[in-house]
């Protein structure tokens, strides 16, 4: 299988990346998506994500923009700026200006300490370094441009290092000594090696065995209410026709277990690619049988382990108020696969002390790990029971009970309150310990 890699960045970055990528083309097709401004990344990933297996970004900025749009970073990779990127820019400036520049202005990410760490490692000292930090989702090019220009016009700096090709271009035209902090060939090559390993992982993951167990609920009642055995047989034929069409799309095999139970064997890759068709198939089965339909998906290295995981999955799904499509793989549950709200959590633990705490709080391992996974996915430093209830599709009363129990066993702590309006009680705030 040929994996399509979307490469996103400004044109001059893409030329360097794609030139080096020729060394790594086995099994991969690199597709260039150039932009003028980083904000264009949003439209690129929205329009082409379904046609691309993995994304490679020229830097951290377009990567962060894409991560916010897609809500996941699993298939995203970027070429990082390291100290060598900054040193390269400094050396290029020394060469072009024929002198050592000791008064600089630099723009960088708000959460990056790259400049500070790079300068610490140099034996030379700088007279002045002005650093402008920005948020990936709140970039004002005019503000960045004026930051550097104002310092230059005030004669406070002798040179500029910027992360933005656009800022570089404008400052260059204005006659300022400026360097664009681009990644080095070594950084590009190292990232491509990591990408190659990820693609190998995708291949083995893609070819893993996948099993789907589909069950028409309350089938015994359907049998009892059938007007005749012929009506029942015709219904079973219609259900089987729906499943065979789906099975053909999966390139899988269908086994009928009787009493409204069916098993489909295929590969992990095929199953994950056809989740939307599975959802449509379940709707058709539900309409045809006039009953709810539940599915469990399991992956494994062998047919036996995949089927065991599918059985665990269907049991977990039946415990939920609404019948969700769950996937079980190596002790982990994946919910809402392929969607923005996708979440992965464990349903077991070997930590006896932790298990004792959960038992004392009357909370299941699965429930705690699901809450923990949600908090980390949403990057919540603090949260309320309203937050949990909204994202976990439970009542706020149930969320309060769970949080109260977790506080009692010292797994969550109460840290304060916030009032969202003049009326009503303030919301209590919590955080994981």
C-alpha cells in the first residue's frame, strides 16, 4: 500500500523538504500543500484530511493550527526548530553583515524556551535580546512586524530573527538585517526518519486482524412475534443481504451465529476506513428489524484474541445508555473513532493501591480512566461537573456523585468556585491529583 503524506509549509520550505524526502520515498507519496500565510493550514487540512494518511508540517506553527482544527495529533508530525536553527540564523547574519550582532529582536512561540536555552549554551554575551512571544491561534502579523520595526527605528537592535517568511520578506524589503529561522537539513532528515517509522507502524496496525460482532437485540421477541416461520426467514435474508453488502466493502467474511448474531472478520485498516458505512449499516439493520442493534469491534494479533476483544467491546457497549461503537485493543477502549471527540482509555489496571482506592470510592477502573483521558484530551487544568456531564453525556447529578466519590478517595481535589452569572449558584472547580 502507498501512503500519501501531505507536506504543508511555505514554498521555499517545501522545496527543501521534498528534495530530502526523495531519500525516503519507498512506500510513501509526498504531496505538497504550499501556503502564503500559516492560517491557510486550516483550509488545507479540512479539505484534504480524508485523502491523506499522515501530515508533515514545516514547523510547529502550522502543526499547532492543524492540531486545533482536527482535534488530534496522532497522524501529525512537524519539523522542530532546535538550537541549531537559531545558531544557523545567527551565523548567516554574521556572514551577511560581516560583524557580530549583539542586539537582536526575535519572535517565537509563547510556550517555547528555545531562545533562552540556546543563548545559555553560548559563551558569548548579548547586549540586548528582545523576544516577542505569540500564541499559535492568535497571530497578528502586523503586530509582529511593528514590534521589530519599532525597535529598529528606536535604534535598540542591529538585527532581527523571525519565524515567519512573510515578516522576513517585509523586513528585508525595508532594509533591515533579518534572518528567517528555518529548520536545518539534519532536522528535516531526522523528522523524515521518525515519519518512516510511524508509517511502518501504520502498516502493521493496518494489517492487524479485526473482528466485528453485530447483534440484533431482543431477537427472541422478534421470533415470537413473527406471523410465520416464513416471515422470520425473509427477515433474516434481508438482514443478511444488508450485512453481505457491508462485508463486501470490507473485503471480509461473514459468519451467522443465529438468534440475530453475526460475526465479520476483516483487517483493522479496512474496519477503520469503513466506520461511516458501519454506522449506516447499523441504521439499516435497526429499521429492518425494528429493534436496537449493538456492535463490538476487537483487534488482535490472532483471530482468537481479536474475537475475545470484540466480545469485551460488545459487553461494554451494552452497559452504556446509548449504543456506541466501541473498539477494544490490548486493554484499551476507543470511543467515537475518527471523530473530533475520539477518546481512548483503559478498562483495567494492575496497580493494587489504585484499585483499592477505586473500590473504596465505588468507581470502576473504566470510569476513572475515561474521565482522566477526557481531562487530558481537553487540556483542562481545572474542570467542573458541568464540563464532565456535557462531554461524557451523563446527568450533572451523576457527574457530581462520581466527582464527590473521587474526592473522598483523594484522586481528585476541590480547588475553588467560579460564578458564570449574577444568578444561580457558583460552579465548584476540581483538578486531578
